[in-house]
C-alpha cells in the first residue's frame, strides 16, 4: 500500500515538473526575441520608427504571430501528452485495484472518474491559455 502511494506522489511530481517545463518553454518563446514587448533594444534618444506593416518579421521570416502559434502548440502538446500519461497510469492502477478487490469496484471506479475529470480539466486550461496566447497577447 505504501508503495502505491509513493508511485502516486512520484507521478504527481513528474506531472508537475512537465507542466512547469512547458510553461517555461512557452514563456521563453513568447517573450524572447526582437519583436517582444519586453525587449529593451530601443533607447529614449532614438526616434521610434514608424511600422507600416501590422506584423514585424524577425530573422528567418518568422513573425510574432508565428512565435505565439509555436508557443501555443508546444503548450497544448506537452499538456496533452502529460495528461494522457497521467490518465493511463490512473486507469491501469484502478484496473489493478479492481482485480485485487472486486467488491470495491464501484468506489474505485468513481474515484478514478473524478481523477480523470481533474486531469482533463488541466488539459482544457492549457488549451485556453494557448488560445489566449494566440489571440490576446
């Protein structure tokens, strides 16, 4: 029983690290580069150049919108992969538990479904953040 609890904590820790890494990658891609809102390459003494286009093209033909789309794709991809791994582990462990104690089938199944809902909610939040990255920022 203690080993199962340790596995659950280890899985939760790995999921948290994957989510943190994906957040760092997304923020790094979003706020890095010349076209970033946080880039401090202009000085007060230089006059601001008038931009006639709506999107500034960086080196290699990548636009700011393209960088946002890449960041959003990475965020959703990592969140979906991590969620799928977490769901697979939860389903496998619940099936093992039902095989060991068939009389507790209803309790195990309801707990598993609640856990799957929470995992799926985290993935939907990542999708919402990706949509906000593309259309709002």
